C-alpha cells in the first residue's frame, strides 16, 4: 500500500508508524525539513509540496482549520482511498465526499497523544479493502477501533475535549499557591491534569475550543455552583453525581 501523509507533525508520524514505515510511506509538509524528519523517523520518504505522484491512500494529518483545504489540494493524488486524523469528523468527511466521491473515505481520531498510544480510535469509514486494511493495522498496533458517525463523534468532543479542557484550565487559572503538604487526593489529580493539558501545544487546544462548543456551559455551571445557597449547592452536588448515565455504552469493536 503506497501511502502519502499530508502533515508531518505528531499525528502524521503516528499514522505512518501504524500503517508501517516500509519505504512505501511518504510525507509532504509545507515545511520540507519536517517531512524529511518524519520520513527518517518512520522509515519512509519525503516528497515536495508540488508533487504530482499518485498513491493508493492519501491521509491528512493537518490542524483542524487546514484540513478542508488540504483535502481539496491533495485528494486528487489518491487512486483508492483518502483518510484524515484531524480530530474533527463532520467537515473532513463532507470535504472528502466533495473532492473524491469515487474513493473510499476514512476518518479516524486517536483519543490520545502519540506518546500514550495505543488507545481508543473512533472511526468513520466506507466498507472497502483500504478501510479494512486501516482497521487491521490499528488493531495490530494495539488500538481499540470504535465505530461511530461524524455526528456522534463531534457531539462527544464537546464534552470529552472542549468542556473537559475548559474546566481544567479554569481551575488552573483560579487556583492559588498552597504550601507543600496541603494537597488532597482530588486536588492532586487536578494538578496532574493541569500539567497534562498545559504541557501540550496551545494551538491544538485553541483549534479544539474554536471547533467544538461547550466551554460556555462549563462557565455557566461554575457560576451556578458559586452563587448557590446551601440548599441549592446540595441539589447541584446530587445532580452532578447522577447527571451522567451509569448505563454501559455500546461495546467497542475489537
């Protein structure tokens, strides 16, 4: 399988490692040096931005704001399938359908940073040999493939990304320094989460906040908690404990 990965950042390299760096993986990036470094790391090769070479699969691993344009530019180089790992699904899937309607379409989102792989990977895919090959490679790398829809995925991102990140960053911004030894199990876990989130790339987190709504709901909930009287606080406390379903969700495909 000859694969072109558009975008030589962390996610592009992760996908290159998943599909196999056997010399049949190529990288293209607007920063040529990044493409060469990714190729050396994964075991593939770099191609110039203006390449007209054709590939079985073209995968887009670019930031969310750039994915639709990247698809329009490079989808024509695909002979069999196009895929994306941008982190959003609705817009890329629609763009793939517009730019390459006769190709297989695959959108996948690893719910982890590459250094924490493997993990859960939601996927939206046509039925076809390339999509099946990608699923197989994901599982061989130890990942759990979670079948979904663009609508289900993007709605879930509002909670597990936008709202979660907003809550963690708000705590970090509001927290005061406390003497050593004054942490609780809860505050210790929050401190760890702050370190995890703020140790990433602010541009990536900004893209998420701009793409998926929900942060305002976290702010409104915080105001409700802060302004509640004792009885109201106890009601919110109970609601917080019971508001999220304890029923098991659909079993991921393994």
